[in-house]
C-alpha cells in the first residue's frame, strides 16, 4: 500500500506542478487566455478516453504494468517540454499534455484498483476508507503541486523545473519497476 501510495503521490505532485508551470509560463510568454486553455484540451480529452479503456487494459496486462506505463509516459511528456523554447508551440505542448493526460489516468486507475487487491475479501468498509484516503490525498496533493509549480517557476525557471520533475519522476519509476513486483 505504501509503495503504491508513494508512487501515486509523487505522480500527483508533479502533475499538479506541471499544470501550474504550463499555465504560468505560457501566460508569461504572452499567450492569450484561449491559447493557454487550449493547451489543456487534449489533456482532458485523452484522460477521458484513457478512463474508458484503462480498466480493460489493466485487466489485460496488469495494474503494475499500467502504473509503470503511466509513470514512463509522464516522464516522456515532461521530456517533450525540454525542447528549445522556439519549439514550444501550442500544438507541441498540446501533444505533451495529451500524453500527460493518458499517463495521469493510467496511474490513477492503477493505484485505486490496486488497493482493492490489497484489502481482504469482504472488508468493503476498509476498502472504501483506503480509497477515500487515497482520493482525498490526491486532491490535497494536487493543490500542493500547483503551489510547487509556481514556486519552481519562480525559483529555477520553466526548463529547470520541468527537468527536475522529470528526473524525480524517473527515479520513482525505476524504483517502482524494481520494488513493485506484482
């Protein structure tokens, strides 16, 4: 439970931070509010699609694999934002956000579904408490991530913040591959 939760929390923090980094950075670059909003269109659309097929995929290849695929995809989405500033077009960032939306929902679905496997059969009350705690922590950590994104942008800039988050999440991903066997 702690390994899955730690994985999920790290993902949630960086996901929230990334949302705020993108909003603030592209606002600073002079993008219009509509252009900034468009950057997140594919994040939401692909998140919905992932929710529709995520359970099927988790049943086919396993929740451990879908969780690790989500982490890897988020690292790739962060890496896409490390290109030179001149390449950070609306379309490019929308593509990175689409990848991030898929990653988020694979990770979320895997973490919440994995808890069901950890709770003894017939302990529905415990299951609901654990899922509620995970969901509540996600909402709180997303807010902390928003704050973290603003702080990182202010202290070390967009590129360094994205790089730091990509490295941190890559470490979490490798640890998940090594420690989370089933």
